[in-house]
C-alpha cells in the first residue's frame, strides 16, 4: 500500500475513533423553536439521531430538527459506521466476503486495514468521487465476546454460532436493547453443522450420537469399543468460549444427559483442531462442517440401520440432526441506511452463491426430485411397523412421487411445539418467496411427519396439526402475497417415513418434521 493511501486510511480511522471518544453533548431544536432536546449523542445513522436524555434514550428524525453542540455530526460528510463482533468463523471469512460482494455490486471501493489479530476495518468509498461512505469495523473472537460487546455498547451486530442465552437476553432487555429473540432482532445468515471427525487413516466410519456423547464424556476410552484398533482415544474440541463449542454441548452432550470429560485438548482455531486430528490416527474431534479440512467426517448411525451423512442438502433440510445455524443479532435501534442495505443484500441470490463459495451452506431453496432423494421410500417400506398399513404407504407414494421436495423444512425444539431457530428463519424466507411470486400457479404442500412413539393414528393427527400450523405461519408472514394464485395444501403421513432411529432423542427429533413439497 502506498504512503498516501495508508495516510488516508489512518486519517479516516482516527476520524471515526474521534467521533466515538469526543464530547457528545448536543441540543436538538425543532424547526419552529418550540421543542428542544438536550443530551448525549449515542449515534447518528445519517437520518436519525439517537440521544441519551433526562427522559431516556430518544430517536429523533434529523430532517425535523437543527443540531447544536460539540457532538453534532456533519450531515454532508456523514460516514456510516457499524461495529460487528463475535464468532471468528463468521467474521474472519464469510462476512468480509459478503462485504466485498456488496461493495462490488454497488460501485464502492473497499480498503481493508488490519488493526490487530482480532480486529480489522473495511472502508467503503464511492468509486466516482473517492468519498468515504461507510466503515465496517470487525472484532472476530467468539460468540460470548460478541454478546458482551453488544451489552457494553461496543458492537451493533453480533455474529453468533448459537442462539442467545437466557441471561444475555435478559441483560439486553434491561439495557434497553429490546428482546433479541423478537421479530427482526436476529437472522440466520448461513448454515453449518457439528460433525465428528477422525484421521483419514482411522478405520472407523460410523458412530451413533449417543456413543459420540459417551466418548466425549470419557465413558468410552478405547477405539476397540467403536470397531477400531486396540488404542486409547484422544479427544479434541474447539475452545470453551466459542459458539461452536457451546453448540456441541447443547446438541451432543445435553440430550444424552452427559458432561464433557476434563482431559480434552482444546483448540482456539478450527484449522489447528483439524490438523491435530488429521495427523493422529487415534484422535477424534468435533468441529464444524465448513472446517473439516483434511479430516474424515464420521457418518451418524443407529442400531435400526439408518445412517445420516453431513452434506450440503442434508444440512439445509435439517435431515442431518446436528445442524448449526449461523446467526446475526441486532439491538432494537436503527442502523445506518447502507448497513440496512448490506443486511438486505445478505439474503439475495448473489449472497447465497458467496456463502457456498466460502464453504458454508446457503439458504436458497432447492427442489429435489424423488429420484434424487435416495432410498427414502424404500426405507419407509422396510421399517414400516404393524400400524403403518400398505394402503397408507401407497397413498403417500401416490401423493408425493409426482412432486419435488423443497430443501426448506421445519422442525421443532426438543420437547416443544415451538419451531427451532432455522425453521423460524425458513418461515420468513418462504414467505418472502411467496410475496415475490416465485410459486404463483403452483401447488405447495406442507407434509407432516412424526416419530414412532405412541399410536400411529395419533401420530398422524399430531403431524397434520403441525403441518397446518406451519402453513398458517407462512401465510401470515407473507403479508403482501396474493395467496389466491398459490395452491397451499396440507397433508400428513405420521411415522410412515422416518429419517432416523426412534431409539434416541436425536432420532425422534429428526423424525418430527414438516416438509414442503411442490408441483
């Protein structure tokens, strides 16, 4: 970088830093002079002032007031600022790639300045004038740090590999940041998955979720118990502060009622974990699908013969049970216009391509013809119990074979009728597709399935109720859609097409789902 450009970047960084640190006292006066609001300027998004006053935090439209005081920003030279903090998995690769793509699409020039190993700034300047338009300041550490920065007013967006915790949610509400679980307070940016990995030289190819939990609880110490050589098992996990590590506890250990063993080697960086496992034939690790690198991913299996591989489609449909959504969380305050435009861009088709190229799983819906769905219908016949009649299997086949399955599926939180995080995002995504007319003159069928616990007739009725609930949720979210142009239907086949074994909570949860089929 030449000296002139570096000096310009440093000056811009100093200017942006100074705007945070300088005295922020302002007085906002209405155009007719009848109302005046004084306080500390907390932020300005180019359109609205955010001011801490004696009456609490207020948001004021800049077009209706004049500003006086040392904290008043320049309306002509406004630079949008957004601070993003949290997961290094999201912040180090995925988000910068999306910022670059957004800039290229909107004629901005991007310049990056690394501050330290955890922090960097991406500056967007207008291609025609060179004028600085926006600053995206990143702190890429872990999910815990992201929420801590938000509560300390040192971040505007949290990058998280897990859902917000109850304590974080309460603290955010008490700090006036709103309910982070409410509408428009979070978004699933992309999808990943928790996967068990071994060295390519390790002969073991499959493990059940229950056995995986027992291994990392220290109850199984030798590879012989897993069908491997007579050798001790070496355990590897991400660092304890990472969202991925917390997702592993939530998805692998907690359902099994077990806790992690103490003698586990922890790794701050995913690439270090992958290398340690790949180089050690007797090692096993749990990492993310996007960070598997040179390791081999074990298939998740069960005693009933079902096997589930982590792949792009099985993660997108949540057929693979250890899916890990990647979240963005926002406080209840306005972000600058360019930031809102960027966040809208992350939902675009172009952004989904960038997400795939970065090694993660995108959310663009795909249609999967029956012939590309593997042995699902054959398995349904093989495992059919005495309560699943041939007539019902024939009805399911006749109904679904002429259609294609969407990768958009809906599943529920364990022990709850509430949709899980990815499915709540899927409701909004499918609703937007309906609003855009993508399924006009087509049939969309919401098809409910259940686990095999209990009577088959009752299971089908529960599955039908869930399918109807999802249909209603999508229709309600599609506020501007002309639903008369779309044939929306519901049906259910209960326990007739299981995805996994019913002998574990993981399997039962994978089987309780609502699929979307299209024709």
